[in-house]
C-alpha cells in the first residue's frame, strides 16, 4: 500500500488525485466525510490496459478505493475513477536515469552541484536560451537586493546603473504568513540593511541559492516594489515582464505555501525513483519505467506555487528556472527539462515541455512573426494555463499577465483589447467555459473586469478553440462576421495592458433567435447541453454563467431559467471542407465541417432596435453539412419572423439579414 512505502501504489494515488476523471472529484470529499481514514491507504488495481490516445506509449490504470469501516474492517470496493500513468521502455530511456546516490535533503552539495551543471550547460550550449532580439534594450530593474559575500543584504536603487547586471528572481507564495515588505516608511532603512531576523525562511534559502550560483543580486516582489504606494505598484507591475525575461535565472519555491517552508526539503530518496515494471502483453512486451504525466500533471504545475495567477508570466518569461518542489529539484529552460531523477532530461519531455511552457519564449525571439493564426496559439497557450490559477484580487486578472502582453505586442505590433488581439480577432472570440454547471465554478467576475466577449470577464476554467482553425487553410474557413469597431476604456491610459473600466464590440453578421432553437441538457455531460432544432440535436453549447441555470433542478438537469430564454445565436466561423482522416497506430483524425459561434442575450432595458447584447455562451454545430444548412435556414427564418427594423446598410443573403449589433 502507499502508506507502507510502496512506490507503485504511491504513484497510483498521486495520479488518481490529479485525474481529470469527474468521478475522482469525490476522493477528498470521501476523506472529509470520514468514510475512510484521513489518509487514503488502500488502492487496488482493477484493470490495466494500453491507451493509444497519446503519441507516446502509455497505460491506463483503473484504481479502486477501499473504504475502512469502524473497527478496522474494510467495506466493499468501489471504483471512483481512473489514473493514467505513462510508460517508457527501460532499454531506450534508462540512460537518462540518475544512477548515483540521491541525498535526503535538497540542500546538499550534490544537489547544488547538479544545479550548477544545468546552469553551465544552458549558458554554454543552448542557443535558444541565449538568443537575443536585436534592437531591444535590456533595462535593469528599479530596485535590487544586494547580497554581499560577507555582511548583511541591503536594498539598492538601480536608477544610475549604466550597464545591465546579472540578477536572479524569486517566485514564491505570500500565503497567510506575510513576508517582509518594502513600504514608504522603511524604504530608507532597507537601503542600509535588510535585517536577517525579519527574513522568511524562503527568502533566506533563495539568497543562499543565488550566492551558490555566484550571483550577488536578487529581485523579490515584496521587497522591490513599494507595497503601500499605488503609483509605484502600477509602474513596477507593468515592468514585471521585463524583470523576469531579463533575469539570469528564476528561483521557484514551488512547494512552499508561505515563507515559513523555505526552498529546501527533506525526503526519502528511495521513494523518488520511478518503479520499473515488466509488461507481458501488447506489441512491445518488456520492462518499462512508469511515471505520472509530465505534460498535464507535472509536479511543478500542481505544487502550491503553480496555483498562483501571477506566477504564470513568471514561468513563461524566465529564461531559466530552478524549481524546488515537494520531492526534488527540477530544471527548466528552452532546451531542457530535467530533474534529479532524470538529470539529463525527462523521457519524451523535450517537445512536450518546450511546446507547453517555453513555446511562447521561443516564439517571441523569432521575429518577424508570420501573419497567420499560429502566433495566436502561443498566446492561447498562455491563457489556457493562466485561467486555471488563483488571484488574491480578481481585479488583477489582466494586470497579472500584462508583462506577457507587453512582450507579445513588442514582437507582433498587434493592438491589444482586454486580453484579445486585433489580428484574427473574430477567432479569439471563440473561447469556451469548461466545467460542470452544478459545481458553480463559472460566473462573471464582479466588480467589472472586462467586456463579456473577453475571457477575462469570467471566473472559472476556460479554453480557447482555434487549434483546428490554425491547422486549416484560410481557403477552408469563412468568417461570418465583420468587425466594425473594438473599443476598450482603460483606468489609466498610460498603462494599456492594465485595468479596464468598460468596452464594447460592434459586429456585422447574421443572428437567429432562440425561439427557433432549444437548449436541452445532455444526460451524459452537464457541461455541454445539446442545441435542438425540433427534436433533432444539431450541436452543443457551453453556457458562460452559472446563474443562467435553475438552482433547484435535480442532479443531472441543467435547464435554463425561463426568464433567461431570450437568447440569440451569432455564427462566427464556418468550415466547409471535408478531408479524409489520417490513421496511425495511436489515433484516427478526421477533418469535418463545423460552425462555431456565440450565444448572446439582449442587454436589459435596451431598445430592441438597438441590438445591444452581452455574451452568455458559445456553441458549435456537429460536423455535418446539413446541420449548417439547417442553421442557415433558421437565420433566414428569424429575419422574416421577428419584424425588427434593420439599420440602413443591412443586407440579406442565404444566411438572412446581416445586422449591426453591439456586444458589451
């Protein structure tokens, strides 16, 4: 069992807790209700099968949780979910394993030497990590903490520095134990001395890591930004992207929920090594290394620091990162992702880690960018990673990625509108809320953060949906709307990537009322109710706001409130091509026609002729041409039946009247 030190059971338990399988959401609830002991001890593998859904070889391990009854007996087993692990051929990948002794503390000379080796390899051999962009000035941060070889640290004002200095940065969680902070009151004192007794354990450890690297300057947000000065905070937060991007290395205290934990940890070295399991079935029987998923479920992403919204841009922009996790030290740069267990690189991790975490950094140094959809995929990679994280202040939703936005605009020359970009703007409208409505995780952020057409207006998990568009030639897709105006009002015109006070979008395109369509909950998935034309399902929807659902519905129901049934459908993009699928050992991919668009709701108390709407959802028609044709007919019918006076200049074609609408 996991509680008795079994490596395989421990790996199962960790993967099960991280699974996206909806049933596994009940694990912690079962523990909290004391239907099992506070520590999940017993796991039983009830099925093992190869899953050809990934490009690499993997296995799915279905696990039972066995409740422990009062008195020590065990109840009947009950499957509550599945855990997917990845396997790698031992003969092909064993050369990456660390065969040396691993210390019980990450504050050891062996661990320190490994970090120095990663750093030297990156500085001397990695072209991508050391590539500079022409004509881009590298500025030194306004303030840095000086770490002398002997004596106490102190804060330094860097305004008079003529040449850039080598410095490291720290990514950390403030937590309930607030760290020492720079204020207008102690600004002068900290320039003389930063009292070691007032430093948190995390800060002290970070100083030690920096000095072991041979670096004498470090930037820490709470000590380098004046925390009680709104003016200084706005200026310095807008420069934060450059602070991390121009740093020598980033030190990430991933496992520490606050400063009392520090960077270094004690661990059992034997539990670090991945189990080697022999499979006697499948196309390639033999010995395999088993690991948890290093792409979606890395230790780093699920540590305490990985939940912070601000750390998203810190990770994307830092050229190098040393991660101090709850189990081991990780290294991340644009050409290598490694750990103490796999010091020469994680098996199969290069393309995955580069694409997911460092792809944005690589993209922004390869100028000029092509004028197609692919640059937006890097931005969407940022958004998909960012929105699942937490912010102490929801009002920071746009500010916390402003550094990334500054970088992206610098290399694309695109205009920025509350999280979206002017180039290919209509495709960026097709983000969708993900999650189960009955959990209540999705709602509009209050107070106002952004217009309803921006992903930043939502609290909850969202995903962008333009990946298939990027793989489709422009001749195969058709934008159904024309953008007439994009307007965003800023709280401070001098900070274009900061707080937004209002905004609207004027579009010209066809719409149809919900009276011609119905939304019916899908009995299989609460998150994707069906769109019905009569009794025929022609597509599915994702509703943005939990408030549109009836709160007293029984489980398994997701009906819309009667008062909220005045919904309109606006097609955004249609794809008409149909290509033969590509079949491989792992997958079968087909290219089907589809139509994607937005679900809108009239602004309360607005005049019908004004065509003023807010976004309330997203929809997609199933991949069949006749569904698009049926929807096209409904658009024409809506124009004939509603009797609305259209603005001068509206035209009518196979899709019916194209109206000028405003979305707030």
